[in-house]
C-alpha cells in the first residue's frame, strides 16, 4: 500500500461495499467513469488485482478483500480522529494574558469575559516579562507599556496606581521593616520602588507577587502593591495616598490580524468594559477609610 492515496482508498471502499461504480458514484458524488479510472490506477499502483469485473458489477478479488479489511481499520481510525477533534476543539480558544496581578483580576471576573452561551473558550495566562504578541503568545494582552513596534491594535484603558500597604494589625516592630520583590524578578518601576527607596530597611525578599501580598498580610512589614489589589484585601491597610510617580495607563492589545476574529473582538470589548467598570477600584477610590486610617496611625 506504499504511496496509495487516501482518496483512492476511500473510493475503493465505496466500490467494494456498493458492488459497483454506480452505487459508489451516488455515495461519493464522483462520476462513475472517474471512479473506474481511479480504481485501475490504484490496482497499477499497488500491483494487485482488486476487482473481478463483469456486466453484473465489481466483485472483490482476494487481494481486494484483504485491502478492504485494511481500509475498514483506517476508516475507524479516521472516524475516531474526527470524533476526538469534534469533542476537544469544537470551540475556538481566546488566550488572555496579564501580569500576575491583572491575571488574577481577570480570573476573578472571568464570567464577565465569557458568558455561559458564548461559542468560544478562554485561557487566562500570567504573562512573563517581555510578552510578545507578534508570536501569538496570547490573543489579547493587558500591558503596562504600549507596544512600540509590530502590527498591533491597542486601546488605552484605566490608570494603574500603587500604594504602600501593611497588615491591618501590624506591630510597632513590623512597621520598621519592608518587604520587596527581588531585583531578579522586578520588571517595572513599581516592582523596584521599595528597594530604590527603602533598601536598608528591607528584611524580607520574594520573587512572587502572590507571596509579596501574603507576607504583607502576615505582618512582616510594609510593601508596595497595586491599589486594586491592596484595597480589595480586608487584611491589608494602605498607609498613605497613592504613589503618584508610579501611575501609568493600562493598554489592551491584540495582534491586528487576530482582532478580526469574532471571538477576539468580543473579548476585547468585554475586557475594556470590565476595566472601565472598575476604574474607581484601580484609582484607589474604594479603599475603606477605616483601614487607611489604621495603617497611617501605625
């Protein structure tokens, strides 16, 4: 069977099971003369006689019967692949990326991005530093910096703001200590702010934004967080007003070719609406006054 074309084998199956060219033509939509020529070509290619031809139709020769068994196995395998594809990939996927903080926000609000009846799936990604939409690392990305090259569609969104946070019940000793992301994992001015301003008082370092929040929550010292993260955590209290020098807009970006996909357009619009609906949270307007005061008093 070396080199046999699957289309010819499929035609062979129909001739064999229909008992002739006419039935095969009806089943496949290919003309009977064309099927007849294709069967002759298949026999020459395989070097075997597949049919015994007569006015009554096509009867399988011995080698034809052997080939039919092989083709049935192939068709079952092909059918199982089709079924696998239908079950696993019936709906397109839209991948959405942001840094660890934004990815968590998107995960918390995933129902606002994909509804129950939407004909697509989403994949939420925590993006690494240097995420490049050129190579389709994500279909949609929420970025801290507008891409300065590449074929991207970019929308400016809400302003990201930052503040200093400590635990609600912070000891006097802990109020003299600071926690910082490590220099090896600091990808932005906000990540570097603590060690650039309080390096001699840093007693705890971490490489993970999630661990940073946990360490602050447990009273190990002060640290810098996004306002939408810190103000939403009942165990954290903001010490001062936002750190104005760290303010920057967020950008929603997509490869310009990908944004033409209907599901990507839907996700872009919904993320834009989601961020806009929470712009006060990102701006720090929702921090409970009692928690702010408790941190300032410490």
